[in-house]
């Protein structure tokens, strides 16, 4: 021990138990694994396949028969009222179209290529794919996939930029992106922060109830311990948190010496994965913000040396309780989307009830429970449990 080391702040347990600490260590390893990132890639690939079909089978997408009839009736009314000239009804089916060309497909396919390139390097132990630089292929893949989600599902990066798409595969593509984002995510973990002086995204939280003004009811938000128990329920034996032989302490703002899992040296401090050469995070509220929290010491508890031999560790086969199996999105091909819903129109239907609209449905008590469902189909369980589903548009 170096002189005055006993004066340095240390990690200490408050509410966190030994099992809590083991669970978060295991989850940090899983989030940054080849297997977790491969799930992100495979989930995104489902959308890319549907987009390819749209581009090949229907290069020019148009309104469906029902939507076209409604639009035509609206234009006819405007003509009668003198708002539009009579020729507005000429070739009305060409008023609202989307061109699906090779460049559209190439843009989405580029994201898949970035995943593949990053995964190939990661499998050889090259963790530079996590970094925020020209070699950060997994960061680039994540941004490309997220861009597709922002465009096709949210209608633009600002959630309402008027980006509307027409085509027989559009509903299926939206559904695939919603499923991919909420089932696997577009990024697993380990990516270096793009901005300097950032606070870590994690902090100890207790399970609590919050009041939802829109639903006029309380919601239960899981804290760290309960959430980690849920996420590791399928794990038979948790690994022990290693006790490093060398005491490597990094202060906020200093460059991390290696890729690995570092632990905040405060009471109930959480673990984060940081990249070699990246500056160590601040810690505290506001989280994941430049200048948030305060400077602290971080202790390296595990150096990441996986995959240097090109082998995926056997334990990764048990990282996820279920294989990643996409739903059959083909049943949504040709589904027409209704765009007249307003956000102040609250539609809530319990599991088993039939969806009254095609689009996104969010589980009332689970921020991560989001599906894209077809009108008329019975709404499903959420994580094996019945729930109230709230409609949130197309």
C-alpha cells in the first residue's frame, strides 16, 4: 500500500448486498460481450431484410385502397369548396408516394456492414470497436440503426418532422424496428462517450412509485436490486466479483489505462465499463450529462481480455434465457396505417383484448415494454404477465 492510500475514498456497502454486486458485475460483462452485440446485429437485420423486399417488390409506394378513398373524398370536398381547382383530382394516386430505390437500401445495409466489421474485430479481441474514433465500427453501426428507427418509427429525429412513408412493407418495417430496439437494442454496451466531462449513466436507485399525470395513477419503477434480480433470474450461479492483485485507481478526467469494468469508490458505487484511453467519468446527478455529478475515484476490478484467442467463452451461451426469434412480420404486409390519432386520445386495452388500431402499444407499468401490433389481433402478455397496453401511434 502506498503512503496515504488509507485516506483515499473507498467503495462501501450501504443498501447494496454481496449478491447485488455480483449481479451487476455479471450484467456488465454481458452488456459488453460479443454475444450481446451479435443480438443487436441480428435484430437489426430483420428490418434490413424487409426494407430490401420493399425496394425490390414495390419501388414506388402509394396509399392503400382505404387511405386513398379517404384522401380522394377530402380532395373532392376541397374542390367543391373552391379551395382546390378541379384538376387536383387528376392522377390523385400519385399525390402521396415514396420512392424506394437502391440508395435507400444501401444506407440501411451499411449499418449491417458496420455491425459485421465490428463483430469480426471484437471476436479477435480488438476492443477499439467500442471507441469514439475512426475504428469505432460498433458505435457507427448503432448510430446507423438508430437513424433508421428515428426516421421510420418516430417520423424524424425530432419525433414529428413529417417524415411519412408509403409502401406495402412499411407497417412490417416499423414493427421490426420497434421489436429490435426493445428486444435487443441497437447498442449493447461498452461504447466510449462521445462528449468530454461526462457523468456516468448509472447510480444506485431504490424501487419506488411515481405518479403518472397522463394515466392519473401510480407506477412502480424497479430500483437497481430488483431490476438486477429480474435480469439475472435465469442464471444458476453468479460469478464472484474479482479481487484485483494490483490496485489501479483512476480519477475523474484521467485516461483509463485498460478496457474493463471500473467501480465508483463511493458508498453503493456502481460499476461501469470504460475504454482504454477514455477519460474516467464523473459520478452522480444529473447522470449522463457533461459536468454532471462530481469528480471521484474509480477502481479497476476487471480488465477485459476476452476473445484474444478468437474463442467465444462457453458461458456466453447462457447469457440470454431465450434465443432471439423474431415474430412473423409478414402478416403486417399490406396493413394500412391510420394517422388520425391524437396523443390526447387515451386508448387502454388489457391483455387479451383486441387492438383497436395498428401501431405502437406500450405496457402501462413497464417502460421497456413496447410492441407494434395489428388492429384486430389480441394484445399479448408482457414478459409473461397480463398488462394494460396504451396506444401511442404509428
